[in-house]
C-alpha cells in the first residue's frame, strides 16, 4: 500500500515536471496548439 502511494506521488511529480518544461518552451506550446487547432 505504501509503495503504491509513493509511486503515485512520483508519477504526479513527473507529470507536473513535464508540464513545467513544456511551458518553459513557448514554441512547443504554440506547435501543440496549432496541431490541436488543425483537427477542427
């Protein structure tokens, strides 16, 4: 049970770290937004 909780915390921190790194590069965010908008 304790192992699962630690695993969830580590996974959550990893996801937040990736989001932070993505927003640190505005060109990447712009590219992703353009790809999303192209679907419509």
